[in-house]
C-alpha cells in the first residue's frame, strides 16, 4: 500500500508541476508571440480551464496520499515532510486564488470580448503560476534532498 501511495503522490506532482512548466514556459509564450488577443485569450482560458480541472483531481490524490503517508508515519514524521506539507498548503491556496478569482475574471473578459480585462487576469495568472512553479520545484528538491 505504501508504494501505491507514493506512486499516486508522485503522479499528482508530475501532473501539477509538469503542467505548470508546460503552460508557463512553452504554451503561453508561443501563443503570445503568434496569436492576437482575440485568438490567444479564449485559447488560453479554455486550456487553463481543462488544466485546472485535471489539477483539481491531482490535488485530491496529492493531499489524500500525503495525509495517508503522514498517518502511516505516526510520530516519526521527517521534518522535510512538514516543509512539503506547508509549501503544498501555500501552493494549494495560490491555486484556489488562480481558479476562483483570476480565471473567472479571465473567462468573464473573454465572454465579453474585453481583451484588456482578460489579458490583465491572464497576466496575474502567469505571475501566480510562476510562483507556484518555483514552490513546486522547491518541494521536489526537499523531497529528493531532504534537510
């Protein structure tokens, strides 16, 4: 059971952090350089909507498997696990702000064809995703290197 929990945990991390890397480093810059706002922003809003739904499932697996591992460890929880839990909590809160505040603003801007409003929301999403991406890399480093 322990290996299954670790596998689920790692798969969830790969989906979330890998997806952020792809969206931030590959998709958005190319879309920004090749598509005008009336084409780019609806595309990004739809792609992000699908990605956020997948990340929602990944978060259920991530938190479920992580908390199950905590329960298994009992009193012998490594300090690195506490660090990962804390950073993961911050990342989850940031994800919630992205989805429930700024992605909704982006969707509303796209629906109204208000490209400056949709673009402003996308810019905040980009900054928050970068923050979460850095935190995600930090969590992976802690998981591998400990401290």
